[in-house]
């Protein structure tokens, strides 16, 4: 018996691999320093240091980063601007986001763990 039919039979038992439907490339710029990472959700992965928390936060707002504001932080009025960018897909729908915040504290208050790289 040739090995090819056996491999075909085994392959039929293994579920097909699908690329994640929810993934983002995230960027944070502090002055001249830029940090980039990727985040995948469903399943959780990528190089984001807090991927599980970021995916949970995004899931709560259906992948709309604009809706992430926690409103739970007391930030100083320090001016140390931070620019953030995100592009990708959430459950198959294209998403993008770009904003500038007056300092890192405000950024975290407005975007939760998503840009906390």
C-alpha cells in the first residue's frame, strides 16, 4: 500500500488551519522612539506583551479602539505627547485607528492595554 492514501486519510481527520480573523499591527511613538508589535485574537497571540488583556478589551468593544476609554485614571497635566496607530482586521472587518495623546497616562486611560507595549 502506498503511503499517499494513508497521509490523505490522516489529513482528513485534522481540522483545516485558518488564519486569525482578528489581528492588528500596533505602533506607539514617544518622541523619536517608535515601538511596533503585532496582536492576534481568536486565538490570542502575536508579540504584544499583554495580548490576553488587549484581546479581552478589544472584544468588549467589538474591535473598535475608539470605544476603549476606561475613564479610570487620574493623570497629570504633563505634556509628553504619544502617537498611536493600529491597522488590521477584527472578525474579518478592516479596522484602523490613529490618535495623539498628551502623555502616556492619558493614552493608557483611553486605550487600556491595547497600546501598553
